[in-house]
């Protein structure tokens, strides 16, 4: 069965395009209970961007601190219930922030129309009804969340996405001005998420001409941004990174991620490690899976003087490592892509535990 995925319906790209958000929302304001729900990274509370949010009287603006933890099923359920109980169903949900905010906006848009807890829908095509109109405005580039069909949530038992064609944003606003203030380390970590998406997409059995074309261009842009003569955090490179993130997300959508992301999910679920950072920590030790990619990654680390910690595993208990390995093992689609359909003959909880002990 070939993948038949829905893409973003509308995309606006360019510096200053955030100023068009009010006009975009005007077309939806008579839908449902005639108010907008803005889900915004708490980082922007009290900053200039807050003043530019085109919220009208009656709209709801929720500032969410994503540094506390990655999105959880409980958080999504509470947000849905609070807004629905006090105001009803929004005309649209607008996510303004990084990958976690994108996932929150996508997930809550689905949960306004699907009954029960979001834990019921962690998996592929479990959502029963389309969500309400939702718009993504990324302020960090790299995660690919602005284009992916997955809203990754950590639940009581597992970290797994709400994944279906209705998860995809109806509209995205790609304004490179919004990513100019990203701290240097996170500019690197999130950019490396894009890079790793493409390396894993390319190195697996599901890679194809379609996914390869996106990965090839995204990797070209990543190399210009992080290794080129004009590398660094510049306006020109912000433009490139925003496009690379989108293309990296499309590459993995039509292929799959692999070993690094499986390990990252374990780190996030058990230790609460932020996704992009967890990817960097894991990828740094996966030469036997992605030799060329890891070599190039280490060159990027050295060039930008990123201090990526070593020897983390010595502080983890055997119980923690086993728990992380079990989370990673229960992501069969990632292992099948990276290792092959017979991956269970080659990968065990014990062998994954050994990978964590490298870190």
C-alpha cells in the first residue's frame, strides 16, 4: 500500500508574512462559536510578538511554558475541556511557537471534535473525525512539526503521536523574522533535527525518489547553514532553515525516521529530555548506523563550538535504561525502516540498552 498523505492546504512564506495572520483569520471568524484560540509559547509573553497577535475581543490566548515538559495527553485534554467548557468550540486554533507548540495546536484541534481522552488516539489513523481549522506559525525551525501529520504526545504509558491526515495544518505562516531571536544552542539543536530527519529518511528501506528529493535539497541547505562559507545564524540562513525544516518534514513523511528518533523518544519519555536535544545526544553515538552523517554532524558541532555532554549514562540507573529501551523498542515502524522487516531478529531491549549506555 502506497502512502497517500494530505499536505498543508495553504502556505505563506516571507519576512513580515506574520502581519497577514489577521486577514487569514478573518475568513474563519464565523465558524463554530466565533472565537479564536491562540496557543503561544510562553517565551513571547511580554515581548513584542505578543502585541502583534491579531486577537480580538472574545478570543482566547493561552501562553504555554514548553520548557517544563513536552506536550502530554493530560495537557491536551485539560486545554480542550477548559476552553470548551467556558467558551465552546473555537473557529480555529493558531499555534505560535516551536515544535511543541505546533504539536499542541494540532492535537487540541483534533480533540475539540473527538470525544474522550487523547490517550485513545495515540497511534496511526485512530482519530474518528476531522479537527477544527488549525494554523501553524513556527518561531523555531527544524522540527518539521509545521508540516508533519503527527502531533507527538507523552501519555501515561507511551510517547506516541496522534497521526492521521487530519493532523496536518490547514495553513502555515512561515516568517523568517520570527526565528531571529532563537538562542544559539537551540538554533543548532533544532536545525540538527532537520538534518537527522533527512539522514534517517535516506538510510532505510522506505526511502524513495519522492522522499529523497526533499531530503537532498534539505541537506544541501543544512550544509550551507552549518558548514558553508557564510554559515551561522544570519537572516539569509534563517530563510534557508525555515525551508529546510519544511522539506525535511516532508522527506520523513514519505519515508520514516530511524534509530536516533527511537532512542530520542525513550530519553523524552523517561527523563523528560527535550526532543531536538535528545536527538543530538543520541545521534552523536550512532556511527555504526549512520557513519557519514555522524561524521558530518561532529564537524558541525566543532565548527559552531557546541558543547554536547558526554558520559550521561553513568548517572542513569539500570531501571531507567531498561525503561528507555522498552519505549524505544515499541516503535516498530522506526526499527523496520532502519534495520529491515526482520528487525526483531536483530534488535532486543538488551541491545537497545547497550546503545543508551554509550551516551
